[in-house]
C-alpha cells in the first residue's frame, strides 16, 4: 500500500514550500519526494475532511495562514503585520482554523468559508507573568488545538501555562481555566489519551512529559506524573519537540532536538502513568516533528537541520522502534502529516 505524506518546511535554504512523499508499506520505503505547492516557510500543516490544506504562511513580512484546495491551488492567504504562525489546527464542527503565533504570543482564529478559504475572526494575547528561562522573554503560544470535549487548549511556552477556552460558533474565545506548569517547563504541545481522561504535555525547555488528569466537567488539568525524555547525565542543549500517542492508548512517543532521539514510553491501562521503554537515535539533526502512519506500523521522523527523513517500523506489542531507512532527502522539514 502507498500512503501519502505531506511535509511542511522552512524555506530558508533549499526548500521551496509544501512537499509530498510516499510510504510503501510493503517495501518499508519512502520515495517520490514532490513539490506540491510553492509557499514561504509553511512550517505546520493541517488537513480538513474536504481535503483542503491549511498552512502557516509568510507574505512580505506579514504572517498568517494559507488555504489550498485539494489540487493544491492557493485559495487565499490571511496575514497581518509581524512573524508567521507556528501551528495550525482544523475545527470541523465549527468550520474554524486555529493558529498559534510563537513570536507574537498570539492566538488566532479563522473561519473556513464555503469555498474553503479563510477569514480572520478573533485574536488574543496572554499577559500573565513569564517564566524565568532566557527563552521566556514574553508570551510564546506554541499550540492551539481542541480538547476531546471541544474546548480550545493553548500551550504557551513563555508563561508556563496551558489555557482552556470555550469557543462560540462565530469563532470568539472565552477563557475558562488555566493550568500553571512548574517554572521553566515551557509547554509546547499537548496530546490526549483515547479515554479523554488524561493529557500529556511536552515541556520544551526542560525536556519533560507531564501527565495531566483532565476533568471535562470543569475543564481543568491536574498534574499526576512528570518524566524526562533525555538521560540524566546529558548536559548539552536539548529541547522537547513533537509528541504522539497511539490509537490504542498504550504507547507515547516524543522527539528530542539536540539529543536527536525519540523517547518511547508505555502508558498504563488507565492512562495515568508512563514507564520508559526506549530511547533511539533519530538518525539526523533536530527532529522537530514525526508522525505514525495510519496502520501505526511505521513512524516517520523529520529533521530541520540535516534535511532528511528517517523511517522506523514499530512493534505494536512492545512499542519499540527499529530504523529501516534513513537519509531520505526532505529539505528543512519540520512537519509530517499523513493523508
């Protein structure tokens, strides 16, 4: 079977925009890198059920979101003064797209119009005190996506907080609760267990995963456990990056930029506890993103600095990864999205 993968990139050196590549699940092989659309640093991508692609974009010094139809024809770009976004996500029920702007510390909301194009509907900033780390000079929103009960969860690396918002049909946000992580955690991304009762928070600044109990009734998080994704004796630079949980809720994967590895944890049956399984080389430099394929027999990891993809097979019983292909060319790749 051939599975299509969409790749988001920076376009600072060799990349020209959004690429696709194919995974042959019978041969365990990646091949056929193709430029799908020329775009300026489309560093994160999201796909709708109608096969529209929404991408980070930058136009003449302005940043925002771009919409592409299923044939990758550009529909429109909605931008404003300042740096581009770093994350986008689709809300199918409300027909909205959410954007996280790291450099501006801003949450953006866009309406999906009838033709699939976008229209800005709301934006807000976080003004809480920032953390003590040198990278926490002001709010740095890094993630904007839905909780299982359709609230918006927002990770802010700068303020060490995860914000919860209710969302109107028109795309207006109202803050409901805030989880304060320990100082210098640097919340980056959040994923939920399939049972919807627990979430797992990546700490970019301290290379951690925090297990959070989630109360749907109140929309609140409570810390249950904190583990680290690199060895205790590793004292060079590292920052936590991507995180994924398997569909059966048994395993969690997280990438390390600097240590250049993927950490594997087993998840307890109730979702409340993580146990270390494996730490494996990512076979490249700065693994900013990775994704499991639809069968979850494979994992594809992308490297921003070394311009390569790594392909692993995954043992569904143990969760362990085995590298089967590396040095697959993909320029400045920072987002991996299976069709």
